[in-house]
């Protein structure tokens, strides 16, 4: 077994490591079908072999060709490290800078088998969210990070480490771009070919930016979503006895089971992949499992009657579950579900993100590889049935929302009845959770802020929980609006209860939703605690790309922007550049993420707090911009909530001067423009 020292010493070539191929007992990515021409296959192999000197290419060429033929991509399984992949304490990484060591920790966390969806294929979550395109890129990146000084920056081109280049201590140590394809060539078909050739990569959001923190990252967002859905749709603060039905227990969707328990409802989650379902059950996130629809419905009825808190995993297709709920309604008159959504990886529906109800899991995987056209047809038929069942239930007192996974978008493309009369391009029969539930939170400046304790010590995480709670309580005590207070109260409760819910999977990390003031206050409290030794090692600050300013996505994050700019990506690009010039330790900009390739531009950052005055200065600058950018954009786009927040920001910070929109005062002004 190799060591961290060896892992940072460059590609192991003499001797070559043993080729053990795909490991048994580990979940693997579906076989890809890129449809390469013979010339493109040759190019894919040349691109893979160029990482290796000529004297080993003769050995590697046939096995890389076999991987391409069998799996549709060259992952370089021979070079999958023989080392326990996890986030080691930061001081164990052989580096010249603390920043580089922190980045290494974050990379290895994204590939931890307890965290990653398909670890041998370097997929963290979402079915195709890559950390790297192949294992050679991993080895080279770790080597570059070990060599890096405070006056160098590592450039990452869609998983490929281009190299270290001179910069300055103020510059980012790492600049990542993923999937930056010329727009006219950003189709799914082009992507499959370009990825197979090893020249671009789908980094999802926090997979390719090295900022994933396990399913906890979405547990909190799901908790807030379900809580606020109950408030909005059911008029309830207490969801005891209410039923939430959804699907997906994979990399991110696995959070739904834990979230249902935290909010106190009955969560029934369907999952076709038995390995994914049992992984969540073993982790304690899923209380019960069944593969019987009869048992599932009976248990659901029992839990409703007793007002139990329950997370029940149904091992089967969610379409069968929805259709059974329709059958129960039509035959007994009993509506057994109150709230519903979907978290399949529908951004990637034809390559393992959505499994058609007509086939078993194994049959679907086989057809996906052997006849992609037939598989696509079955997926689209399944989506139509899926929507038909939801539409029937929605005629009663049942509420459904799109979870930003492109479910309604793909259903529309499949010909399902999801249209809404008079709607614009981003609206459907059912709202996205941003449009109805979370959008106003973004306008207030609240979004998924997170941190990682690089010591790896749970005690450090407990200290940060306490410091974050105190920081938010002080802000509330100083006076905030009722709407902002509600967000703070929800998040203070979340942090207080986080430890008992055993949310940590992988690195010692935490997430909460906070606004600009809260994020800065928490960062400063952490930095001071590091300086006085209360925290044993640096803390990495980050956030989900799904945040106030990080993502332009017309069917998710910016779906509630109605001035016509929802399809523009200036905000996300400006955020990436703005974080870089203000002192972020690393920055990332991606094509795709959440809703799918070509549908979104998003970015993220990492910022290492090390207890220095320099770290405090950078934290103030980065965190202020990282929120204010999105609030200002939403203000200009017509959000009254964002208008109030940005005006308050300008009053408190003389360095912020924003162009404010003027309302059209008189309808006659618009009438005069009509032809």
C-alpha cells in the first residue's frame, strides 16, 4: 500500500503498479456510449497515452483501448491508488504551503468511497460529477500541489493539471475551469465525445471544485425546503403525520431520508439501486427499507395514523410508487401523500440518471449500453407516466415541486403534460423550489455556506458549531427584520441539533444557510479561534455553487428572475473572477451542474483561514462580494426583497455603490410603447 508521500511524488512508472481493473463490491459508473468514430477513438487513446513516457506506452495502450471499448472512457484503473482514500489531517500532507495541503485534503475527501458515488471512476455525485477525468490527472495534481509555493498558481483545465505558473501570494493557488466549451458545441452529444476523448469534463458543482462535503451538504437545504414547503403549501409549522414522497438515495439525493427525519415528517424515498439504498440504511440515514409496494403502503398508512417520524426506503422504481398512490386514491378515496418532489439525476437521463419503470435495474443498465436509442425511448415513456400520476394526485390537496434536477425540463422534452398556460420559458405546471420556496431566501442573501476543519478532529467541529451559533445569535440580538430573523432562527436550531443527527460523512464539515453579515462574522470568529489555538488547524471556508451569486441556471437558481436575463451568465462569471481578485485560495468555473450540461454556468471557491490578519482581510473581501454580487443582480432584476437588502448594504458599507432600478411609475408609459 502506498503512502501520502508516495502519492505526492508523481505518476508511479517504474515499476508500473499492478493492473487490478475494476474492483468488485464497489459501485461503478454506467457504461458510456460516446459514439466515437475510429479516428476519434485513436485520438482518445493518444490523449490518454501522452501522460506517459514511450517506454511504458506499449504496456498501457492495449488496456486503455479495452477500457474505452468496454466502458466508453479511459479511466486508467491501473493507477487507482492502493491507499485508503479519505481526508487525512492536514499536517500529514507533504506540502510547502498550508493552502496546498488543504486542497489535497478536499480532493481526497471527494474521492472517499464513503462520500463518492463511483470512486473508481472519480465521480463524486450526480452520476457524472467528475473530480478528474482519469487517475493520471489525480497523481499529477497531487505532485504539483506538493511542490507549490506561495508564489505559484496551478491551472486546471477540465481535470487536466496544465502546470504551475508564477503568480503572487495574493493570487489564488488554484484556478479550475470545467467544461468551458464554445457555446455552439455544448450539446450532450458533443459532451459525450469530448469527455471520451479526454479533453473536457463535467464537474457538476462541488465535485470538480473539490468542495463537496458529503450528503450533509444538501441535507440542510432539503430540511429548509421541506420546512418552507410545509409553511407555504400546507400552512403548517409542524409536519408530524405529513407524507413527503420522492426518489433518489444516491450521492446528493441520499440526504432526503435524513432531512425527512429532521423536519419530523414521514419520508418515503424510492431508489432502484439496491447498493445506494443499503449504503444510506447502513449509515443510519434511512430507518427502514422494503421492496414490497404492499408493505410500503401499509407502513405509510400506519405511520400517518400514529404521526410517526419515519424515513422509509422503497427498493423499486418511483413511477410504480406514484402509480400505486393514484390507485389507492381512486379505489379508496384516500390521499396518502401531502408533498412530493424528485431527486433522480435527471440532468443525465439517458446515461444512468433516470431509470425507466419498464425495466429492472440490471436490464436498464444492459440496454443503456447496447441500444441507447431504445433506452432513451423507454426513459421518455417512463417520464410521461411519472408526470401523469403526479398530475392526478395534484388535483387533490397534494403539492409537487421540481428540485432543480431538470425533471420537469426533461419531462417536457419527453412530451409529458407539464405545460402552464401563459408561462415563460422557465415556468412549468409545477414550480421549481427556487421559484416558490427558496428564491426569496437568495434575494435576502441567504445560501449554503460551509466549512471544513482540516485537523480532522470532531472536537474542532464542535468548537466551530458553538462559535457559529454565537455569531448568529449576536446578529439577531442586535436587531434584524422579521424575515431575516426567521432564517437565522432556523439555522441556529440546525447548528444546535447538527451533532445529534450524525451528519458527518467524510471530512469534519458543517453547512448552514447564512447571509453576508453572518458569513463574515462566522469567518472572523473561526480565524480568531485558530490564532489563539482554540482550533488546532486551519479551516476551509466554501459554499455550494447553488448559492446567491454562484450560479446562472434558468431552470433552477435564476428561475425566479423574470426580466429576460435568466439565460445570461454574467453573474456566475463575475463571481468567479471577483472571488479570485479578492483573495480566494482557489476558484472554479463550470459548465453544467444540477440541471445539466449546457444548461447552466456556475462557480465556487475555497478560502483557507489560518489565524493570520491576512486571512481575516481576505475573508472580509471575498465573503462580502460573494453574496452582494447576487443580491445586487436580483435587485436590478426587480426583486423587492433584494432591493431592501442592497440598500441596507450600501448604508452599512460606503465601498458598495449599486445601480438601483426605477419602477415604471405609470402604466400609460408602457401603453405608449405598444404598437
